[in-house]
C-alpha cells in the first residue's frame, strides 16, 4: 500500500537495468487498459494455496476432447493413435462459438450462448488463464470456475517514477485491492447461460494509531463484471463494439426484497420463480457462498457459507498475517429453497438436512440475501 524508498546504490543499479532493458520495458504502461491482472500475476511470489475444505474435487473429464499422437508409420500399418487428453482449449478464439447475447434483469447481466456447456468450457478456462489468473475451482460437473485473488495493476498511478523505472521496481507499488471472479454455467435446453460475479478485498488501516493494516471485503464491482462479460463475448466471436454496447447502459430498477416478520429464516422478493432463481444464484456467488449443487426443478441451492470477514485467508503467505488471529470456524452447509407464487417468490434458509433453521447464522444469511436482492 505504501511506496518504499530505495537506497542510492540500489537506485543506481535499477536505473542501469532500465537502460539495458530498452523501451520495451516501459511500453506496456502506456496501453491505457482498464484491467491488467497479468502484471499482478507476474509479481506474485507463489501460487495461492487452497485450504483443505476448499480443495478441488477430482476433475471431470467429460468435457475434454480426445486426441492422440499419430505417426506416418502407424497410419501406413493401419494402426490407431494412442489416446490422450487434448489441451483445455485452442490458443485463439474461434470465429464464432455460437450466437451470443446479453440478458438484463434489474442490475444484473449475464450471457446467453447458443452452444452447449461442453463447447464453452475450454474457451472460458482459456479466457481466465489469459487474463493472468490461476483457477482455484475448476469443476466442469458443477459448471463453476473461480479464480484466485489478484491485483488490478491498471489502477496504479502512472507517475514519473513508474514511467521511468517501469516494471523494475513494480513490486514496490500496491493498489491495496484484490479481486476474484466466479463464472457459473447453466444449461437451458440448447443454450447456456453464463454468469460472472465479482468479489473484492481492500486493505485498510486498523488500530488506535493506524499502526497496522488488515483486509476487509468490499462491495461487488458491477463495472468489473461488465468488463469481464464483454471480454468473454469477444472471445466467443462477438465484435468488441458489440460486446461493450451489450453490457453497458443504465440498469432498470432492481426488484425489492424483504425479510419475513414471522421469525423464520426466510425472505420474500417481488420476482417470479425464474427471475428469483437467477438473482439468488448471483447473490450467493457475491456473498461468500460456494454452490456445491443445485436442483432447479426443486428450487434448491446446496451451499457452503464462508463468513466474508475470513475472505482471503486461503492465501496464508500474504493475507493471513493481515487478517489477524481471529478463529476461523470454517464453512457450514445449508440449503436455499425458492418457491414461486405468481409474481412473488419466497426464499428460505434450511439446514444441511433440509429442516428449518432459525439459528443466528441462518438469519445472517437472510440479511445478506436481502441486501443483494433489494
């Protein structure tokens, strides 16, 4: 967060390095991009570590394409190639994966692609990897991709020191913010809906004299979500202008939500079931939940809840020392039940066994959902 000073000898060595490296070292800082996570990935000392509770399930290979090594001798003898998994995706985007359009409801945006999830999955994986992220969740069976925490380096001030020394001293700069993104796919007949949700952290001073810093959750950034949706549209074959126009524009007024006054862990929203299902899914993604499974026909999300105050602890080498030594109770499992009745829907928080839950944590979950859905 704070710029560090350099001793005279180190400054001299750095200046010499810049002169030897040439203009290519400085050129990237004048690109003017609004999003730059690649630089943050390059300066990161080591990959993020995933705690045992969030370890990935065995990767489902159903979306991987079969390939093989073929030799001229094998073809001449009528032999077949030895099977092996093909790479996750092509190096460049195809001309057109399928028709891509943006759907808007309230303040939310998502993509509808006329293609199966099996076709989209390798393209979405490649998109996030090319942005500089590491994928901490890569679950094709559940249709969920989640990135690690990373810094958007485009927010750094482009002052004279950075313009002069460029990336040589780039590690001395920090925005004090971290971002992570979750991509969720839902199959709808012959099409696929693609949702992108953002979660953020910000570094703040704590203590009576601001003698130390800590990381806390910051609100989801709808503009960053729109930027990523536009980038995905471009990768899937849409033109840049069409992609940016599709995700821009002032959103319509969001539907209102309210907690029930009967003491139960439930709330009501002014949405039909279809709209409530979509909005609740995005609200869960933004609020520190992990969606383990979902059953749309029954109106159920099966989730693990993680207190937002513990966000970022999955990177012990960097965040844990800043969050303090507060005890982390670990995620707990719940069910979120949605029942539609005409233009309204009731949303209830249930325990892991499907029974009513009136605990303080369940009421906290209701408060989080009301805040996201109002």
